[in-house]
């Protein structure tokens, strides 16, 4: 008899998710669905607000990476004003963004994912958390806390507040960086760098123990999308949006952000509040593409900082020019954290970082604009339309996790097919299904602009839709 | 010289000119009575009711700004009862419209917010009414956001009494009351507005703001407008 498994709550992710696994008559997995279960409605309630309020409003979408929303939003607002922001302001924004990626990647790797990696997917769920890591691997847990603190403290030093600062404004930033603060951040950089180096070394040593996960965690060819520099270098704050096919060939490049609409459309899913963006030329659902650290390292051929450049070369040597396993998101995250720390050093050592001209002023000069940047979890798109007076008429926000929606669904299906046997949910399978979702570091509260407790819910259903088993973490 | 009268404020004997309000007398005595609609130099309207005081022998609270001081009065400006009512007034102001401080241009520079902090308003007991209100962005330099308006009418008075343009007014009644420009026209369409910006500077919240400033950036200078109003003799 065909059946249905439900995992009611996915834990250690940002937001709510539920997974349903449908079994066929022979007990094999017929299909899976990842449900994102909340909606918040930001795109609607901003209508009528002055456009320059958008950064502070959209930053409230997320408490983990508000900087990403702030930056995507101010970039869209820069384009509404049709200004080129002062060079110092662009450097300061990139510096802030690097600090944000360091803290977010530290949170994802150390706090959310390391319990699976260090304590084992089949270990006691009650102890499989950051406290368990602190007991078994105290140095690594302390490193994680210290690295996240470094990122958060840098945000505070630059922007005045750790969460939802008001420093980044349309046209630039609202205050220059003084030399004392620059020196303070520089003095903390070596420790942060040594933590990332140490963690990378540890992870590379441990990765051979995860061959099964590498082979079965969302390991399938998809398209990839990420910002790159003009020569294919890793870029996080700005660049051109490049789409790459599974073989590593560039299939499209968006230079004018407004043109993203020619390549990305969003499908609406009946079972989830999270829309499913797809690459238009390939159609739906074949046009599934992935974003985020894995995609960025696939799309970018090189990295312009020395140590991260060497790590990227080694990564590509190990897994080929295009790596498809979602498990490698963790590895890619560490390479990026190293890039960000090095990039921060480069930016801080450039004399123009303390320049005093940091803001361009202008009114409404364009009625439609798009801001694209690489949030920690992938490409983030803010698309605004305003009237002549600057009041918001329409907005579309495509959040990093949204881009990965189709791929996450496929990853869950792959893991379920590999691990589900029979009509109950084995504990190890529950953990692995949760872990594969977690590998994408999904920010579901952002991507549906939802709110709620982070949990996972898995449902096992028969073909008639009858509930057979349900587990939540 | 105007005739002098004597009143007691919180037990202290104060001599003020006849015709002064209780609020003037209290200010002269160094008392800081909370108020949002009052602005020195403009006429008093008693709109916000935050300056309510207790008057010996009178069973109800009276607004200090519109109650004339009378010889021999004994006034209490600080008491548990007054604090309770003042907090309640602030809570009702917050519940009436959509005051979202975290995304407001006047965050950290707002008189309403500062007063709430001063009086210890830590939560709002009343159900928020969440009215659907618009922002008028039609003026090239300024913006009116009804969500943040507390109907103190400082803008109405400063425009009429100091600038002499009388662009602003209040229409409708009760919770339907709205600040209107001319005869309910978009601000940008007003023929009377001189774009002097005095209304913006006088506004205690982020309801009237200069365009282009982001969250926390709109620090206003009501004292300058008030000083100008006093010099010009526009009000009391």
C-alpha cells in the first residue's frame, strides 16, 4: 500500500519548514515536497511608502542577515536616484557586507551544522546541538562563537548597531569611517583569519568521512547563478549576474540588473508559500538553478585574495570545476569566510576607506530599479517601482533561499530515496533529510518573509493522502 | 507692567502676570510639564491633553496650557494620578495610528517617543487600530505621513500664525480626523504653501519630514521655530 511520511518541523534553520514524503504501493519514495508554511507580505504593505524607507523596512525581513537586505535595497534606491555613489561609500558597504558574511557563515557552520558534522548524523538528537559541540569539541565551538562575534562586532563598529543599523542609506552611507575604528577592526582581523584557517584545515581533514553524504546530499546537476567580476572572479557586493549550465559553461550574463527579469521567473507552488524561481530559457521545472556558496564557487573561476584563491584552487582540484553536491555548501562557506576576512583586510588597508565623501544626494530620477547582491545564502534581488514623487508602487523581492527552492525539493527527494525504507521514518533518515535542507542554510523566514519558530515537520503519506507517520524535531 | 498674581505650583509660591496660563506659570517656576501640542509663541489649543494638572478644589483634571492662572490657585503638576493619565494618553496615541519607530525618520529624535520613555510607557494596553493611512509624497521637498501624525496641530498653527499661509487644517472628527492641505489637496498641488519648512521643524514626530532622509536622520529644530514665533509675536 502506498504511504506518506511527514517530517513536521525542520530544526536548526531560519524559519518553518515541513516535509512530506509520498510512498508508492511498493513502499518506494514516489515524491517529496518541502513546504514553507508562513507568509508575511512585505511586498504588499510597502506600497505607498517613500522609496528611501525601503532599506530600513526590508531589513526587518531578517534578523540574521539584515545587512544583505539593507545593501540590496540601497543599491536599488541608488538606481532610483540614478547616482554613482562615492567610491569610499562603495568600499564601506562592501566591508560591512564581508563582516556580515563572516558572521552568517560562522552561524551556519558552527552553530547550526557542526553538530551534525562533529557529533554524527545518528547521534542523540537531544545532544546534537551547539552545546553538545561545546562539550565534545570545546575549541571548535569557541572558535565559532569568536568568529561570529568578530563579524557582528565589526558590523557594530562600522554601522553603530549589530542588527538593523541605519548607516547604509540610498546614495552611500551616512557617516565616514574614522581611523581609530579602522585600526580596531584591523587589530582583530588576524585572530579571525586564524580561526577560519584552522576550521578549513579541520574540515578538509574530516571530509573523507562524509563520502556517503557527499554522494547523496543534493548531488545532481543543476544550473548555477552568482555575481561575478568581469573576469569571472568571486564578487559578493556587486558584479554581473552569471548563469552557468551544469557543465560549467556560461549561458547568460546580466550586466544591467533590470534585465534579470528576462532570465528569472517565479513559479507558485500549491504546497508552499515559498515561490520557485526558475531560469526562463530552460523552462519550469527544468530551469532549477542553485545559488549560494556552492553556486558562487562553481560560477567563479578565481578569487582575488591570496589564501582564499589557493583554497578555491584546491577545492576545484578535489571536486572538479563544477561541484554538484549540496554537502559541499559547508566547504564553500568556509572558503568564502576566508575570502571575506582577506577582503576586509584589503579594504581597510586602502587609504580611501577613511575618505570623507560618503553620500550622494538626489531625488527620483528613475521609476524602476533593481538591486542585486550576494547575501550569505545566495543572490538577493530587490526590484522596486516608484511614482514620480518617490512613493513605492510595487516591489518584488527574490530571496536567496527562494532561488534554491526547486533544488532543495530535489535534494530532499534524493535523500529520501536513498534512506527511506518502509512505512516509518528511521531516525537517521529524519536527520539526513533535515541536514540536507540545512546544508543550503535556508532562511525561510526571509524567503517567504515569514515568522515563527525554526523547526522541521516530516509527513509520510500513502497515495490516497492518508497520514502514515509523522515526525518533528 | 501687567498685574501680578500669585499661585502655588506643587507647593511653591509663584508670581506671574495676570492672563498667563498655568503652563506658563509652571515653566516660570522651573517645572517641566509634559506637552506635545504646546509650542511657545503659538496659540494654545489643548489638543494633546498631556499637560493635565490637578487644581485644588476642582474635581477634574485641567490642561495647563489653556487654563488661565488665577490668583490663589494651588496646582499639582506631578502625582501618581497624573502620571497614570499621561501614560494612558500616550498609549492611546500609539494605538491610534501606525507609529513604527524602527523605520521612522525621526527615530531617536521624536518628542512622542522621548516622552513615552520619560513617562515609563513600556507597553500599550489598548488594541492597536492599525488604520490604513497614506503618505503624501507629492511635495518636492517634504513628505506627510499620516501614520505618524498625532494631530497636535503645531503645523496648522505655525503655518497660519507665523508663516501666514494657513495651508494646513484638520478635517473630520474623532478617529477620522486627518490633517489636510488646503481643501484636502495633495501637498504638492498647494498654491499657498511657501515651502518654508516651518511645519516640518515644528512637527514633534516623523509625520512631517524632509524628503530623502532615512531612518533616524530627521533631527528637527522646533526651538528655532518657537523662538521665531516669540520674536514675531505670533502668539502668546
